């Protein structure tokens, strides 16, 4: 009757083989089934679970290969005598925490950052009928088979020894070479592999830079609005933060503010969150001001691959003749955010110092992720992915722009090059946070704009609506629901 230990749920996204394997391993580790005990026959268990006999046989054989089971002639499969087990501790030997006498760990914290301006990122966003959610991958547009082939190749005998080892403070040379020889030149940047550091996404690069370049006396300038986590990173390191407004051409070059700046963070390709693109002439003027007033520029080349309305402008770094620009790139939007791979390009001495700091934090990004991404790019899958994204996003954007115009919703940004979202300005009286809550109940997801401002109560009538994860046919009705919800909230 051991088969009653196992139940499969065919409504779950997890495959039936994986579910059964997890349950068998759990039963063996917990000693619900003892070493030497036989398992139900494949025929009997298949009948109990209402799956094919082949499904059971494949799971059993897989557990034989990993040492949990042993085949026995005429006896089927038994639990291996060498199977691992959970460490079972006698509960009577483990003291319990006493109420009222527990140590207050928070009272021992000697350093903490500001309260973060968190944006709601629901994990169940796919369950929403109209997910205008930003920053998530539409897996219908991603070639799973190509990525799987690259992952298998990375796990092959030729590569496994290198990627499974400790890189120390180094990175995968295949990935770094691709970035230096292909990714950066596409942005007009010519640098050697020694000028590149792989990071856990762009945000990790921002944190490393801030840790090295910002102390309590550093004067930092940020865009307004800007990426909330960047604001929190800066506030963690210095109280001297000024904000400069953004217009249809990106950051406004306010020389009075920039003249007292040590460090400027800017997103010239697609300003976050308005998606405005800084023209080349303004980029040149910005670099002139940086030289005149001796400040450094951190260029987050945010969404530069998502140019489908016009050709991409040269990166700010490509116009830099003095080495004042530190360049940050990421594969989060072009591949998928869960990959957590980005990179920093700067002078070799600075990269070496940043590498030393990264080494103390987490040594290096996972080797398998780096090597898989390197193969995905080197074999041409990455460029094909970008072309596919551009075609689909261009169609979705056109449909959404038409719907916004039809329902009288103001797109407050002038994204002349593309992107993945609209920055929308509602009526002055609108609280976008309340609007987002109301829409959530109607299966619509948007992102309130308040976290993008230093004062979360200001300009709360703005919100971001992305078209990167919603089907084209769903967009018009979703926009209609947004319009109706705004009308229902009208005073």
C-alpha cells in the first residue's frame, strides 16, 4: 500500500515526473520508506496515479542513476542501502525559544539603509487577464529550445570542469569576450575584455559603484523621476542628493546643479521610467559640462536594445574622450530578468578595484549562467531574439498607442525610439496607487508612479503601463478598463 504515499496534481505547472520524483526523494530522505524496502511496481503505481507506466519507469530509473534506488531481479526496485537520509534529531534535546527572553537582533544592527521605495511585483502576474506589468519576460517570445541546447552544451564534458570550478575573482572568458567584441561595439564602445566586469544585473553594478565612489560628503545628482532602487542606494551612502527634472529629451542640463556635482547617474537611451531618449547633441553637451565641472557620469544604458521606431543613438560612453563615463549594461530585458546578468565597463584599474569588492560580496556570478548566456550569444540566438522582440513590441506599441489615444489617456513621455512601456499621466486629482488597487481587483496590472519620486506623495497621478507581457489582442480592452476605473474614481 506504499502507493498511497504518492499523489499527483495535473493542474500544476510542474511536470508529473518531477512531482513524483520529488515525492519519492522526500519519502526516502524522511525514512517513510526504509532502505531495503521495495517500491510499488510500475504497473501498480501507474494505475494508482492514472499515468502511463513509462512515466513511473523513467522516474525509477532516474533515481537508480542518482543512487536512491536499486533494481532487483524479479523484485522491481528497492530503496538503496546507501541512500541519503535527513538528519533526525531528538526533539527533547533541542531547547525551545522562551517567550519574552529572545534576543532583539534588530537592536544589534549597526548600519542600515533607508526604507526602500518598493514597487509591487506580484509573482502571480500571469494570472491577470490584462498584465500591463513591467520588467517581466513574455516566455512566448523566448526560444526555450535554443536556451536549453546552450545549457546542455555548457554542462557538457568539455565545459563542465571550468564552469563548475571557482572562478575566484574572474569571469567566464567566453561571455566577457562576447561583451567586449560584440555588445559594446554595437553601442560604439571599443574596449578590451579587461575593461569589463560581469555583475548580477545592472542594479548590482550600481551598488558596487556607489560603494566605491560615494561617501557621506559625495554630491550626487539623479534624474527626477528615476529608478527607485537607485535612489535608495544613493541615500544609503550620502545625504547630498539633488534631482534634475526630465523632459522629452531626457535629463535637463541644469548647469547650476551640475556645477556642484561629483557623480551623476543618467539613463540616456530610454529614461527610467519616462522612456525619453537623450539626443546626441545633448549627450555631447552633458560631457562638456562633466569636463568643465569635473564630475563622473554613470550611464545605465537601459533598454537600448528595444529601439524599433528608429535607430539607436550612440551610447554616451562612445562619445567620452576623458574616461569620465562608467557604462552599465544588462541582459534582463533582452533575455529574462531571472538570469540576473549585467556588466560594467570602465577603466582597467577601476574594474580591478570593483572586482575586488565583488569578490568579497559573492565572488562571481554563477558559472553555468555565464557560460549558457555566452553560447546563446555566440551561436546567434541572442540577435535573433532581439529581432523577434522588436517586431512583436512594435506591433503591441502601435495597438496600445491607438487605444490610449482613443480613450483619452495622456502618454507623458515622448519615446521616439521604442521601449517596452508607456509613462502615463492621469488627471491631477488621481492617486495612481488607489487606481492600481482598484484595477487589480478587475484583473488589470499597472505600476503606480509614486516610488519613482523622492517624495512619494508628489505626482502620484503618474503610472507605468507596459506592453511587453500582454498579448496584442488584450491591449484595447485593458486600456478601456483603465479609462473606466479612472472615471469611476473621479471626484
